[in-house]
């Protein structure tokens, strides 16, 4: 008899195999009970084959549930599972985090393509310095306690700052906006030497793991600034009002400054984009920021930051991609949703196509011209095959026919159902086997709803695991799903008068998100009525494909 089915089980792998042979349910094995020989064998295997995590049952935080598996073939992408992949992403990530508490940090490499843009040694050094700053000055430290006490009491003396200053990011608007804002705020914090603290809102702690070792990026619940979530453009402490009153002379005048960088912010508040952080803001210990946009392209226009940004990101089309791979790691609950869906519906396909649908109509009701635009785009770009006439009696596809899995995301399920029915009723013209899948259909967007935010984040990450992607113009959800995966999307232009645009979509210039609502003036001219001509400023900032007044980072073509 095969030893695996003989009942002589010596370690957890053989216990699991024996259970499969007998048809009985395998017990949950505690790794602490392995024999020393089994431990030695497991350690040797783990050192030579990249570990992945396999869930048997139970809660994510139960110590005996997550077991490291070294069996080749259980990885996310078949052949990739047997390769030794760089889980630290070229030094972008640090080793030593508790993998059990945040599986996605080191496991996502098995579900995605290799890094399409690598971090520079200088950026890696800057990340290590930012981590040290977060640990030295973050919540729980004496420096943070003193800074909080000063903020609460109103003390403004510059001689007691401890070398620690803070950027507080307010949670704001939809999840796509919040993710873009988090990446933007982190970049701004690095440029200005500030500790980043993120207002957790109602869902932030349920969505992302802690990004920094030995500390937290979540704003403590006892943050002493009263009414900080209600700060608006008209606040006396807003950057616009402070500059209008010409109160930029010293830190003694301000406990904090509020930066209102909403896409529709006033010109006076958008002057904050031109602040070089040397004349005024560096003397303010606490800065509170509210934004719903991706501000990286705007920071590239500020002469004070251009040299540092160039050193960190010599490839300008990689900013969000690299920052997100470092900063944003879904919690185990979200990651479980991602991996279960991927392994069930997308993993075995020869090719994966993502279609992200955002409809800007009342009540998010399905409309025919959006479906027509999707089909026109996928046909024009040869992303989906046509279908044969249903009356032709086409033979079934041969064994081993190429397969294509289509991932559809959107609030409404009608578009998914229509595309799936088309390939169910009729055979594809090229013989491909097309399957169509949609993880959720929430019908209506509910901001800061815990489960809907978790589903939305899971779908963004699923989109990032596709090979090609079609997105809706103006959609921050689509921006995030694209840039997380380093994908250059086909963007469907927002329709006018319920007509399919011609062309229905266009290939984006880069994978970078669009900065919606940027300033319309040049920082170098100090004239707010001077229209911004990005082409005359820097070659790597251009108008967005889907929003002519937005700004986007690209990699200029060398001549």
C-alpha cells in the first residue's frame, strides 16, 4: 500500500493526504506539535521554495489555522508557484512582519505579474527613513504625547517640537478617492518630513494592514483636536484663509493649518500646492489635509519638490504603482475574498480581461448605450471575440481550446448578465471559451459601509490581477484597479447625450491615475489668473485622456 494511505502519518502533510485517501475530514494540525524531524524538513523546504498560505478552516486570527505550505502547484498562477519569487519586491518591503496577521503583504506576489517598475535604491532608503520617523514620533511615543498635549492646550512654542511634525489625512468620499488620497498624503509626508496619520473613519482599519513596522498609521481615537472632521474650506485655519490674512510669518500664530484640497477647492486653498514647505508650513507642527484626488502630478509641478521626486521616481509613470505596492496591503478578511474568487473563477484561464463599469446616471440604472460602448470597445481593441449566428449550429469548441475569463465589476449586474448570455447563447467566432464573472452587485453606492467597502477593495485587487483591462472614464475605482496592477487601461470616454463616443475607448498614455481638479495656475509665476500649460512646464505631466482638465503623469518618449 502507498505509505500516504497506510495510516502511518508522521507530519501534517501526510495527515492531510491520509484524510484525502480515506474521505475523512482532516484535523487542524498545530505546527507546534510537529516532531523535530518534521520541523527540520519543513524549515529546509521553506528555505528553498517560496511559502504560500493555505486556509483549512476557522478564524483568520486562530494560531493553528494558517499553515505554511511548501507543496509545489498550490501557488496562485500555476507555474509561478514553483518559482522563487521576490516577496520583498526588490527591497520595497521589509522582512519580519507577522505574515499570519497580514497574509497579503508577502503573498500578493504569487497572484500578480512581476514588478513592471522597480524601486530605486534612493526610494528604498527614503522609505526606511520614513519608517524610522513614524516609529520615533508616532502614536504611543513620548514625542507624540507631547505634540498632542501642545495641540490640545494651544501651546505654540517652536522650541518644544522634538523634531516631529504630523500630517493628518481625513477620510473623505468614496473608497477610490480615499485610496488615491492615502497614496498622495504618504508621498507628501515623505517630501515634507512628516509623520502620516490616517483618520480611520468607519472602515479604514477593516480594509488595510498597518504599513509601517513597529507603529501605527491610524490616528488615535483620542486625537485632541475638537471638530477636526468638520473642518471645511471656510475654516479660519484653512491654508487659503491664513494666506489671505497674510498670517504666514511664524508658527506662534497657528496650532495647526488645514489644507482643503478637494477637487473643487477655491484658488486660495489650491495655493497650498505651490507652498515650498520652507517659508511657512515647516514651522507648523500639525497639518490636517482633506482631499479626494490624486495629487502626485500636481506635486511634480512644484519646483521645490521636483529634484527629490525625480530621484525617487526616475520613471514618472510608476508613482502610484510603487507607492501602493509598499503602502496598501488588504486585511486578511479582504484578501480572503480576493484569493477565493481568483482561485475559483480566474486562475485557470489562459487570459483574464477586466471590465470596470461606472455609470454616471441617476440611480445607477442600466442603460443600453453603456453596454453598446463596452462591446464596441472590446471589439475595436480585439479584447473579446465576436459570436457566431445562433442558428448556425456551431460545433462545440475542441478540447484544449483557449479560455478567457472576463471579470466585470460594477454596481449593477445587468451588464454582466448581458455579456454572459451573449457567449452562452452563441459560440465565439474564434473558438475561445469565454466565461464571465461578477463578484458583487450592490445596486447603490453606500460610502463608509463596512462590507461594501471590503467588497469594493477586493474587486479593485481582482481587477489588478487581470492581463488587460477596460475602465470607465472619470472613475477613481477604475484608476485604482488599473494602477495597483501596473496595467495600462483602455479607457471608455464618458458618453454625451446617451450616444456611444467615437472612438468608444482609447489606450491610456500610462497606468497612472488622473488628478481631477488640479490648479489652473503656474506656481512659478505667482499669478492665479495665468492658465496652466503643462506642456511648457514638465514633459511628464499631460492632460488626462478622459478628463481634459485633469493632469496625469506619463513617461515621455525619448527622441
